[in-house]
């Protein structure tokens, strides 16, 4: 498995017609596939996230959407970025992602994290617990899921989860990859070093060198060769052939989040845009190269939250960034 250029779809607020929603998702996934993206991602949430929109804006259930995308695409890998561990019991998740792998002909990736969005936990009736609780649960879950994906039948009696000789059939392979996503230098990175094939790092771009140093340390602690754990960075990209239009789109989007770039201080502007890469294709490529790839990250997972649903924008982004990551 390699994830050097991934496309995440976190925004489904395309039009007033629900009937048009999923055809637009399919169109983006197909455009990403043809443009050289290696993986298509959706989020595993029930509500839209703060920083993107309001809770009642459209949000698809992740694995139903991924199963549909499996039949609408041919080569691109499919994953959630990332599955909330708290929403499914571990053997059910192993079964779910293995079924996606069978349906897609071996293209599934298990993206997983501890879970963090308290509102949807509370309103949907899922136990949220403490930060420590959620990471204890993720640790136990991976001790069940990883062997099930490898064709083993684990028995596990933990604080949070209990399974007995858990069977996972059918499987198309015994090496379905695991991706962890997050920013936690101690807990998330330790679990990635222990269980994952890939780590998607979510942080401000300026923090990347420190994050990679921490990852080096976690790998050393568990005796893992750091070069065997691939990394990517989650980037919010706003791109257009016209850099001025891209910056206008950025300004309009940030206004919906309560930030007016025209009156913001330098500090406020930096805080609002530190995970964003905005401008013309050449400008975005230069920003991704210098702010992310030159720091030692292997690949990019990006979303186009403002205009990715517009035909041609995903293709433009792939054409712009694929050469930077070895495509």
C-alpha cells in the first residue's frame, strides 16, 4: 500500500437537491482516479464538523458511501479518514472493512482513530468517555482488528472489549493496510508505530518537524524501523487557475467561519490559514513543497472543501501535485 496523493471529501453541501448529492461524490472520486490520486477518503461522522459547516449540513455514513464508490471506481483505494473507533465494536469494524475490500477487489484501507466529536456522540447515544478512555479503547480495538484482518481468530478479554475466537470471512487478502490519523505525539504515534502501515498527520504545517521527531522516537521505543511507516499530511487546498479567484474563495469561506481576512490581524490571519494552501497551481505546488514535503512528509491527503465539487478542479489539483510526490 502507498498513499502519496489522497483526496478527501468532507463536504456534501453541493446543492439544494439531495438527489444530486451522491452523483457529485461519484464524479469527484472518478475524477480523482483519472487524475492520479491513489486513495479516495470520506469522513466517518454523522454531523458536519466545526470549521467546515454547521452540524445539520449534509453528512453521509462513511461505509455505505465507500461501498457505493467501490462499484463506481476501478483502481483507486478507498478509506475513511478516519473511522471513529467508538462508533463500532472492533470485530464488526474488521468485518465491515474486509467486506469493503472484497466488494472493491482489494482496494480498502482501514483508516482509524480514537474519536473526538463529543456532540455527535452525545446526541447519537454513544459513550464518549475521557481522552484516556478513548485511547485505551483504540489500543484494545487494534489488538482485535489487526489479527482479524490477517486471518487470525483472536480471543481477547480487555477492559472495554471481549471477543472469543472471532472469525472474519471472507477476506480477499491477509494484509489489508491500517492507517492511523491524528496528531497525538504520545498515544496516536505509539499506536501507529505498533499497528499501522501509514500515519496521516493532522497538525499546523509549522509543527511538522516536531511531529516527525516524535514519530521517530515512538518507532525507536517499539523497535520499529521508522522507514517502514509511511506518512502523509492533511491539507486544506483552495486552488484555481486564477490565484485571485482562489484567494476570493478562501476569503468567502473564512467569512462563513467568522474570520474576515480583510480586517484580520497578522496573528488572526495566520491562525485561520495555517492548514490551508491557497492560490494558482504554481502557488499551491510551491506551498505544498516548501511547507510540507521538504519537512520530510512522504505524501499529501488533501481536501478541496470550497470547490472540489466543481468539474475539473480535482483534475487540476492532481495534475499540479502528482509530480511532487513521485507520480
